[in-house]
C-alpha cells in the first residue's frame, strides 16, 4: 500500500470548534491546528476510513431514495449534503472512498418503508461512529467522530418525524 | 487517571451545565406550566441538573474544586415569552454541544464515552427546539 498522507481535515473541523468554544468563553480543549500534522494514533486512520466509507454508503442510499421518492427531496437533500461533508472530512488525503455500486443500493417502493430503511441505516452508522469515537487514540478524531454521530442522531430524529407525518401506514 | 486538560474541559462543561440549569429555570418561568414546551423544559432541566452533578463528581475525583454556579447569568436577550424561552433553550444546547465536543477531545475512557453521549443529546435536544441540523454539531456551531 502506498504511503498515505494523514488527513488534517478533521483537525481543522475540531479547531473551528475550539475557536467557537473560546468565543463563548468555554475553554477546555487543547485541540487546534498545529504547524505539522501530528502522528496519527494506531488504528485512527482506519477509523477515519471506515467513517468515510459509512458516509459514502449513506450518500448513495439517500441519493437512491431521492430518485425513487422525489417528494422526499426537501428532507433528503440536507441529509445527503451532510453525509458528503462527512466523506470529505474523514477521507484521508490522497485516497478516494468509492461509493457502493448501484446494485448495492436497494430502495423500497413504499415511502414509509424507505424512511424506515434510512432511519435504520442512520442509526447503525451513528452507533458505529460513537464506538469509533470512544476507541479513537487521538482526541481530535474522537471529537469529529462523536460530532458526526450526533449529526446522524439528528437525522434519526428527522426521519422519525417524517415517518410520524406520513400518517398511518399508507405510502 | 484524568489529565489536566480533561479536568479543564470538564470544568468548562460544568460551567455550561450551570448555565443550562439556570437557563431552563428561566425558560420554565415564562411558559404555560401545563403546555408541552413546559413539560420538555422540565425534562431538560432534570437532565442538565443530573449532568451537572455528575461533572462535579468527575472534577472532585480529580482532586480539583468544581467551578461553582453563579448567582445569575446575563442572557443574550431578555426572555419574555414562549419564543424567547425556546430561543434560550436552543442557545443552551448549542453551548453545551460545544463544551461536550471539547470534552470528548480532551478525555479518554468512561468520561469520553459519557461526553460522546452528552454531545448527541445536546444535538438532538437542540434540534427539538428548532435548531438547524449541522454536519458537525458542537464543532460547526451556528452563529
């Protein structure tokens, strides 16, 4: 495998958060951009790759859902955009995360079933990101993964609300 | 072992929780006590009070003195009605998300796992108060 340049994107994301914390008088993080990318803790590059791959899969699933159910586009456009941001942040520089092939994305005909499938996928990805955050060797990556998990938890809420809005089971 | 930076981050999170407890008290005071928002405010108040107590324990266990609550806090704007109460709740959760993200970065082990959960809670609770979803809650906070 060719040598990989360590992505500093997640460091930049966390540095922006640290600046926000400082702006509100909330001290307490040593996270911030350094002149040189720090050494990556063992396993962290793989954790970032997995997060990027999970996000790429969600991008594909959401895009498939949008194609099949255009009426969901107002909800799904935001989800897809945030997933793409996760792909960008967690993909190590010099690497490409391949989206899953078309055959791997199956979207139900029913709108409610589609929302349920999406919600389950977001839940699984959120749980994986939480576990990765807990296990990460570097604090900056841990914070980025935890924040990604929080975003996915927001998606679960949004999809639950959409399911509630779709009423009693008709699709 | 809790590092100095983890204690510092826990103190910042504790300070945010003090504001949350105070702020939800203010919010509850302007809402119809029988309304759904008041019920949610009371639930949030209890969550933040428990979290405040837990963070005080964390800080004490590191042989540090927990940052105390102030007698009152200057809020960004007066809270005069339901809309103001909801806006204050959004601000509270946003600030808690920022400090919890910082605590995740600075801590390890059980404290980090707790902070990961708290960050998720702040993000979803903020959403329930009308905050816009973001790709990185607590890190790309709304300004």
